[in-house]
C-alpha cells in the first residue's frame, strides 16, 4: 500500500483513520490506567481546539510568530511560579519529559565544559528509579552514568550517591516522583550533596511536579522538592501528564538564566537561514504550546485542586484495597497517584493479560534490582467511579491467572543463553518466541510469555531483544 494514485475524499480519509484506531484500547472508558491523562470531555474539547488553532504557526522563529514567544513565556512563567522558581530563573517549553531531561543533561555537560576544565570524562549520578530517559540522554551524549541503589521504600540512597560522586561528576538526579513507585526522593539531601560537591542537581518532576503542590494542599505530607530547595538547579515538569494538556508539552526550568544559556544552540556555519534553537526540535508546531496554555487557563487553580482531590481520594481507595487483598501488595506507599502492585501468589503478567481481555489496560513493570515485577496503576480523576469494577475484575483475572502456566520459560531462557557468551544470536529472539508459539511479526494477544522471558534475562540481553523485536515490528508491510 503506497500513496493512492488519486486522493481520497475527506470521508474516506476519516474512515481510514478510524480503521487504524479500531484495535486500540478504548481510553475513554475509564478502563485505561496508563498513557492517557484524562480530565474529561470539556477539557479535551477546549485543548483540541486550541491545538488545532495554532497547528500551523511555527515555533522556529519568534520574530515572525511573536505569539509563540508570548505563549511560551506565559506557560513557562506559570510553571516557574508553580514550582517556586527564584527571581532570575528561566526555562523552556519542550515536546515532552524526555526532551526536557535531555536538555537538562546537555546543559549540565556544557556548563561543565565552560566552567570546569578539569572535567574530561563527565558522569551523572542517579538512583536506579530515575526515569530511563536520563540514561538515554547520557547514551546519546556519550556521558558516563553511575546508577545507585535505592532503599526499601524505593527512595534514593543518598550515601550511595555520595560514594558514586567524584571530581568528574556534573549532575545529580532525584525524582519527584519516580514513575515506577510514585515516591519522592530525599531531594533536600541530594541537592545538599550537589552543593557540597559543586555540581548541578536536576529534579525530575515530569510526572509528579505538577500535582505534588496540590496533593500537599489536600493534606499529603510532601517534603520540599522544587526550585526553592537550595542546590536544585533545574527541574522538569510535563504538562501532557497531570496538567492534562495534549501530548507534546513539558517544561524544563533552571535556577538562573546564566545556566539556561548552556541549553541554547546556534549555528552560523552553513549556507541557510540563521539557526538558533533553544530546544532539540527546530521547526515545530505551536499547537502543543497553545493547547498547554489553554489547559492551564481553562482548568485553573481551583479546577486542578478539584481534579487532584479526585485522584487523591481514588488513590487512597486503591491502596487500601490492595493492602487488604490476600494476593496483592503495594511495593511502596505512593506520594501521588501512581501505584505499583506486586503479588507473591500469582504471576502479575498473566493478571495484566487477563485484565486486557476484560477491557482494562494496566501496565506491567519488569523486576529490576530490589523492585520485583509488578503492575502499575496511574490513577486518573475518573478512577473513583471505577475502583469497584477494577477490583471485581482483578479478582476474576487473578483466578484465571492461577490456571495459566508460569515459571517454565525462565529455564528455557537459561538453556538458550548457556553455552553462548551471554549474547543473543541474531535469530535468538525469534527462536525464543517461536518456542512459546509466538510469531515475532504480529503484536501478540498475550504479553505474559514475552514479559516472562524478558524478566528472566540479564538487562543487557533484554535491551538487545527489545531492539530486535521493534526492529521487526515496524518493518512489517500491512498489506
Ligand atoms: C513520563 C516521564 C518521563 C519522560 O517523559 P516523556 O514525556 O514520556 O518523554 C520522565 N520522567 C518521569 C518521572 C516520567 O514519568
């Protein structure tokens, strides 16, 4: 199927698009507990219209589209206040958490290049609960990562971070909150360590930064985590998560404009137009920016507080149910609306599959270090209405999961890795999937066998296998 020889009608185009969507999990149902951050129809309508109305304006050049500069300053300014930025702080609007973090890491690198000539092999120190995008940033920029363990509550072990920090360290990282377990790291101690050692400190508030101030107002005990903490030099906060802006919206803030300068890229050694980019993207739609502004202004502080109250209450109910459940346990007591749930009696990957068959999406998380395999619930404002249904279906799913085989793939994997040098052969992944009856080019109905194989592999082999899988998946011609 290529480009059609004659253009389709408008109706045909939209019918075609709906057809693509027919296999998706229905997120409007309230049964999707990941990926979609839903504040209801009204917010959806307003933000989509705002997005479409600025779709064509190009954020590349604020001299031609001053609207994009004004909008960006308004959105970044609002977030600077929300996160207690000091006088003189500066920031940027970006396409998402990953871009915000990559920019913060690049800024740290270029700050070190400019001010610390003794740094020739820069490293960043981060707990193993920090989002993978820090490792991605380090990988792209060829920086060393020093990954430190976390405590029983899945919070950063600051002594371990101190031991990993040396004269080549450029950045310490803490999360507020971590994605996997929804907990705030000891940010004051991490930032204090950064100050003592003369290095920068980034707080990843991508998923927690927006809601934590509201959760605090609702009575949760939230330790200081933002730019008011001495030693915190940057923070990221996604708007496309719990600020309920459409996707493509995040901010990164710095404690000073001097620091933000290291983020900006200019190039005048080519023959085209002048390039001056403050973010990774160059040509970019102003749609996400306009929609983020619309979300902040349409929902407003009272609206966010009300939405957060619903998430706060629903999360408390979910946690209470899990605590009382004979087959489930909470990995951590979450500080926000993210809940990681494990089991000692049943395979959680089967539970996830069984829930999917019943129309629910809950996210599996593989085991790593002291964090056992689990499923992750992102609690939306709508969730309160669905808690009873969720746990009723979880009970059914758990019973069904008990009947399914588990544990035998781990030995298969060990057998296949034994004898080799711990690497997968190019066809290794196919062979493994074939052995459990899965055709590698189709998206499988059940993910538990794949998750079980992944869970039993060493992390490096996991990564290799995932790359092979996706490399196949996206080559497949639909016809
Ligand atoms: C989602 C998330 C990110 C990455 O953000 P994307 O918008 O998916 O690129 C980074 N850190 C945390 C804690 C997150 O939850």
